[in-house]
C-alpha cells in the first residue's frame, strides 16, 4: 500500500480513538469543581451573624460525584469560615459555615481544590448594617479591612502590625478623617503602632498610603459612615 494511504489511515484511526494531542478527554477524566445546588452564594445578613446557609461546592468526574477531594476556603478580612478545609463527601460536596464580620461590608470567599477544573470558585456575601468599632490592620501593602461601613459616632483603630511599614493613612479631600484624641502624627510609621479616630457624622471617607498606594489604586480604602 502506498505510504500516503498509510498516513491517511493512521490519522483516521487516531481521530477515532482520541490518541495523542494532550487535549481534553470528552469522556470526562478530569475532576471538575463547580458551585453546588443551593450553593449559598449571594446571601446577606446582619453583620456579626452566621449565614443561614453554608457555602457549597461539588466535585465531579464525568458527571459523577468525586469523594475525598480536599477543598480549602479562604475569606477576606473579618470573615470566619468553619471549617477552613473539608474533604468532599460521597455526594462530591464540600461546604463551610460563614460568620460575617463585625461591620457592614461586601466580602468575597473562595473555594479551591488543587488540580480541579473550575477551581477556584468565588462566592459573594454581604454583611448589612454598621458596627461602632472597627480595627483596621495596616499591614504590608494593604489595609485589612479596606472597605466597610461604620455607624456614626463609631471609632476606627488603625493598627500597624509588627514588622509592617513604613505606611501612613492619608485622607482624600473633601471628607477628611476626623481628628481624634490620639491622632496619627505626620509622616510614615512602622509597627508596632496604632491610632484611633471617631467619625461623628455620616459621609464617605477615602484614604490611602502614600508609600504603597494612590487614591484609587494599591494600598487604599473607603469608610462609609451611616446615620
């Protein structure tokens, strides 16, 4: 048989059998992670409370549930998740219970399973209302939390962790951060250091670190004071 015919037959056989190429197997050999039904995404509740529904993901292979896969949950500042890691059950589902932060904010939580297609999965939750005391950690290159609600008359404490800095808290005009009994002196500071300030009136107060951020980029944040 001529060489050309042999090549054509070999290519046809490979196409039928799916040999080579390293592409995605249509049979579904890969493990896939997705949000489970009743995933818990998009919930809201008063700050400091436990969400009514756990967050849930499901792991499958070829449409069938996969047990024994480790899922790690990671949350933004103030959120508590329990457990932090969980192994998927016989139904392929892994879940975690969420306690909202002690201040009003919109927060993101991610679920990760190493090697799974669709990982990570992101969930958004909302803590409604506003607290009267928020501690902001001034760590290297970010404020934690950086965006939150505060009740009028409430106090914010900015705390430099050990080894952090140099950083400062620079207000954005026209709504300047009020002067308190323990104001931040001019210039930058390194940890351990802290100052607190009371916000007596409603408004939106933006701030940033001049060393590691700008008004709308890098190390910056927003405090929304509500009546």
